[in-house]
C-alpha cells in the first residue's frame, strides 16, 4: 500500500484533505461506511488519501467527484439560479415521484449536489406545462381506448408504436401519475373508427363504480375498497366485447358521496381556522 505522510495540512486549499469523520458527514454516511469505500476503491493512496499525524485524511475533490459524479465543488458556480427539485415540484400540482422519474429519464435539465437534485427552472417549467396539458380530443388515455376495444392497455400502446401512431405521456391529476395518451385521429386513420364504450346492463339498484369515482375525483379502486369495507356487495358485469366493470349499490354510492362532502367541509373549516 502506497501512502504519504504530511507534516502539515492546508485547510483553506480547495484540494485540501478532510478527516474521515468530516468526509463521512459530507457524504451522509457513517465513518465505517466511508472507510469501506476507501478500501473498496483503493483510495488509501496519494492523492486520494494521505496519513497525517497517524490519521487518514481524505482528499476533498476526490470525495466530491465520487459523490456527485464529476459535478465539482460548488453549486453556485456550477448551477447559477438552479432550484431544488422538491421546491420546484411544490410550485406545481405534480407529485414528487413523477418529477423524479422524469429527471432520471432526462426530460429536463438537472444535476446533483450534496445528495440533492437541482433543476434548471426554465427547463422544468417547460416540461411541467407540457405534462399539465389537459387530456382533450384528439388525445385519449390508452386505458380508455383499451376499454373501448376490449384490449389490454399495454397491447394498445404496443400496437400504436408498431404502426406509427403517436403515443405521448400526460399527468393525470386524479391518479397523480404519468399516463400514456394516444392520438385518436391517427389511430382511427390507421385502424378505422372506434365505437363508443359498450356499457353493460346493470342490476337493478346498482351504478358503475367508475362513474362514482369520476364524479368524486378519486380512483375506481378506492370506491370499490370503501364499498367492500362497509359490507356492501360489489358485482361485476360485462357487455359483449368489453371487459368486466364493477358495479356498487346506489345506497353505497350516496353514502360515499356524503362522506366525501363531509371531508371536504372539514378541510375547508380547518383551513379557515388556520
């Protein structure tokens, strides 16, 4: 093992050395974990590390280059005017998970600093405005088109990609997820007109859970789960050439709407009190 012993250490030098405890505090790990890094990557040699007064000292630049993948050493010089990803997400009705996955895909300019992600505001704003564009004609959700055709959404997207039909991605406020949307005009030009959704014959006194969910602004699974927890029967009906759809009693639908209205009223009262 090649080591180097120093008589003095310059703490003000940008390429100065840190103790293992200080370096571990910057990296956000324990000192033992950092020592494991040094052994694993062979850093116990000059210039990555030196020994001073019997202690191992880690090179600051080498540590930052390893942690931040080359984004050395100061955020202000590297990313002037950039803002943290979490702060930018709070400015828009977006979920952090959607923005984080888009960052990993490189859909807007982003960089890392001290284990945090920072984004270029203009690039993020352009991406967010595109994501928040309402899904209107000629765009249709792949799941809705699949329900019309009696196919699986993945099969619809695969068929669209294979025949050159435009598939884009939009943010769905109801599910707070990024959903696939298909250009309906291009689809109908390639495969002919699509019929409207075939609705099944409902049992007497039942309504579709999907209609209740759309009216209340929640997911279909949330309505079904709430109905089952209250002891109501959920029936599954299907029309020819269409997938099964869940139906719940009208009494359960009215109780669910009343519960949602009560929750909204409590939130408004709590907001006024605050």
